[in-house]
C-alpha cells in the first residue's frame, strides 16, 4: 500500500485536513457532504498516486456514498503544513479534468 495514502488517512484521522475551494464547489455540485468524503477515506480503496503532481503530491481514493454509489476523491499532501487537502471529487461516470 502507498505510504502517501497511509499519510493522508492518518492526517484525516487526526483532523489535519482542509477542503479546497474547488473541492467544496464539487462536493456541493455532486451532493456529497464533507463528512462523507472525510469518513470514506478511512475505508477507501487506493487507486493511484501522483508523487510528481504540482504543487503537491496527490493520491486518488475510491470511496462510497451511504447508498453505495462509488466516487473518486483526490487528496493532496501539504508537506509544509503536514496536512491533507481535498482537491476534488467526482463520480466514475464523469470525465475528470485536472
């Protein structure tokens, strides 16, 4: 399992995370509550990571809504703040544009 994924899970578990403006807009647009994406990370499935992503490395996690709908959450690691940042969320039937 990815060390970055474990770090993101730890930081979220310690409430050391923030929600980016873009992510907040996508959460609202898609009807996903902040608590759902935060809670979903603990049991989410690692998809991939981009250690060379700018400005911060990211990890993509498959998460579930309470009704079983799958979605992808993209979290970044902010090393200077030792915090996780939600970058965006989207459903798998949508095209993602970084």
